C-alpha cells in the first residue's frame, strides 16, 4: 500500500531528549520554554522579525481576521482547503469568491478588483500548493482600495519571493504545521506580521486576551500550543534541509517519468523558490483522472483530488456560485503520493502504472 501522504518522523531519540526536559520542568503548555525556543529558531530559519506559534492553521486564520477587525466582505479563492472559507464565515464575515488563474491555480488578481464593493474590507488569498500568489498585484489593489490582506500560506513553509520570505507579504500570513505538511509539529500553526503593534495584539488574542494577572486587553481565544508539539517542531527542524532535498529529488523523478502523461503541473511563480509540499497535476480531462484514480485505488496506490470540489459550489451554508475556471481545474486536479519516506522505486512504479492506465 502506498498512501498519498505520510508524516515525517525524526529519530525517536531526538524527540525523547526534549521529553526528558518536559518531565523535569513539569511545564506542559502556556508558552513554555520549548515553544519559545521554537519561535526563535523558526524566526532564524525563515529570516523573520516576528512570528507566533499557535494551535493550528485554522485558528491562525481566525485570529488574523479578528486582529484586523474585519467584519464585512472578504474576497477569497474557491480553490483551497475548506478552512480558508469556513474561518471567514465562522468570524461572521462574508466570503466573496472570485475565479482563479488557470496556470498558477491561485486567485486571479484581475478578477479581484471587479468584485470590490463598498462592503469589501479584505482579501484572503491562498498560496496554492505553496505556489505564491501574484503578491505584488494584490498589494497594489489593496493599497488602492484600502483593504487588508491575509495570506493563507498553509503550504508555503520556506518559500521565498524575490529573496524575501513569502510570510512577509500582506498584513498577516498564516501557516499550517499539521502532520501532513513538509515541516510539522504534529498539530500547529504560525502567524506572521511585520507590524509590531499587530503582533502584540495577536499575542494577547492567543492567550484569551489576557494582558496581566488581573486585566484583559482584547477579545481572545486559546490559541496556544503545547511543549510536546514544540518538541516535535524542534526535532524536525534539524532535518528540514534533508527533507527538502529528498522531496526535490522525488519531484524531479516524477517530472522525468511522467513527461508523456496527458497532464500539466501548476505554473510556479517565476521569482519564487520551490518547497515541494505536494506533487499536483492537472489531467487532460476528468474522465482520465477518474480512470487513473479508480485503477490505482485497486492497486492500493492512493491519490487525492485536492482541491475538489470547488468551495464556491459545494458548501451547504453558502449560496452556490459556479466559477468556470475553478470548476474545470477542480475536476481535473490530482495529488500523487509524495512524502519523505516514498522511495524512488515507488515513484517509478506509480509512473509506469499511470502511463499504462492512460494508454489502455
């Protein structure tokens, strides 16, 4: 059996060393020393001034909307994980979907401006599969119309645009550190902002809005994370270079072996580094996708229709809206098995099987 993804785990002894300290200190949560150490090491690795380690990527999005005091319409993408939209609704705001670019699969900036109304307060865009949005175009639109910008950078850990961390763009960027991500803390997330006042507000929100022993400054939530999750993050960070190189090599082998597959890969941002979080392809037709998926499932080689269906037409708590490019891409997009422990032999097997199915 070959799963579509599998978490990276460091050598158990690496994790155990951190656990010994947790047992000695008996400090399990509330931003203990390991959580604080992880924040410092991640700031160094990502070359950031400010960063907060939080419960997960979904809570990070909720906190971002709350901290920016957004209450109206938020322009967003229908081609993303459900949390991108559900957090908007959860926070009492209105998602306004616009179509995506057919090559990058990210939100189309040209369509953003057309959707702006007097009730628009923000843009929430996803760096799809870690591929950066057109951040410069979005910034120009946001400045022109006085809008806040939040980036769902759940997949974009380590990506840089023009030599700058992708997390530096927008008012706030969020990241997921879930177990399936290329770098994880089992469960976890990040909040990044360049604004020190906003960072202070987010830090308060993370801890129930508490500002002192008997005082409160903000409406808050429990967005903290535990020492056990921080320990996994610290252990995994030592291997991030090794993880990146293995994923890069696996992607290159897929590229070589699947060059005759009737599919294309998303077009990566020309000025951005790649982090290889997934191996997504867009098949020639939905018919071919279903044929491949069905036959591969029989061989216990599992793929994922990620992201399918379009959020604009699939959520029971929102009016249905059909956006042609998103509907088309969502029907033809497939993520292949891709993770650190995947072997090169397995990539060759998967590739041979896919070509055989296609050609039969």
